[in-house]
């Protein structure tokens, strides 16, 4: 029983240190988001818009052409991967209850993103 309690406490502390959202805190970011993507390299596409959804801290795609996956932490830190065919980009940043921003990178391109809750 004591070992079980210690394991539960250790797991809880580990999750807190990593910043993973619990369902109650993750709900702050739940909903549909419109993400505007800008490239810092003139040779790369810029100005794309992607729609994502967040449910209990889990990021998912709202588009048939772009697959989104990732996670939002309790304080709003977000890590996401977008894929379309063979192309893949990873991004990170911070969300508030209504907006967010961050950076992204792919094989040959990188840039910034901004998001607005829809």
C-alpha cells in the first residue's frame, strides 16, 4: 500500500514537472483554432492557414488535407506536429484562452505562427 502511494505521488509529480495538462485545466484551451503560418524564408510558402481543434489538451486536425497532433500543457505551452503527405513541420509556442503564437520548423523552412480561437 505504501509503495503504491509513493508510486502515485511520484507519477503525479512527474506529470506536474513535465507540465502536462489535466482534463480540468486543459479545457481552458478546448475548441477550434485558426492558425496563420508565416515563413522567414522567401523561398518557402507563407500565409497558409490551418484549422486545428483542441480537446482535453490533445491537438487534432480539423482538415482532411493536414494532419495535426500534439499536446497543450497546463500553462498553455503547446507542441504540435503538422503533416501533409510527405511534408512535416513541428511547432511550439504558448496559447492563452483566446490567442497564441510561436515558432515552427520543417526540413528546409522555418517561421512563426499565430493562432486565434474561432
